[in-house]
C-alpha cells in the first residue's frame, strides 16, 4: 500500500442539486404517506360545513357594517346641502 487513497468521484453542482431535490421529494412523500393523519370523510364534511357557516356569518356582519356606514355617510352629506 502506497498511501494514496482512492476518492469518491466529485459530483457536479447541478447533479448535487438534482439529488437534493429528489431526496426532498422522497422525504415529503414519505411524511405525507406515513406520518400525516388525514381526516375521515365525515370529519371533512363537518369541517367544511363549519367553515361555510362561519363564512356566511362573517359576510353578513360585513354587509351590515357596510350598510350602517353607508347610511351614516348619506346622513352626513345630506347636512351639507
């Protein structure tokens, strides 16, 4: 043995980026597949209904606030005539 070691071939930078990208994709897939708990169909429907009802309530509140501000602005501008 002469003391000279054989080294692994050096990968080019673009090859390393591709390798890192593939590794990230594989890890993301594994996490989504095996570590994530997904809701059941019933849970999903229940959550969707809650979001829908909350959205309608918030939309109604914003609509009412808009009507009140509109009425106040008309009242204020009617004094200037």
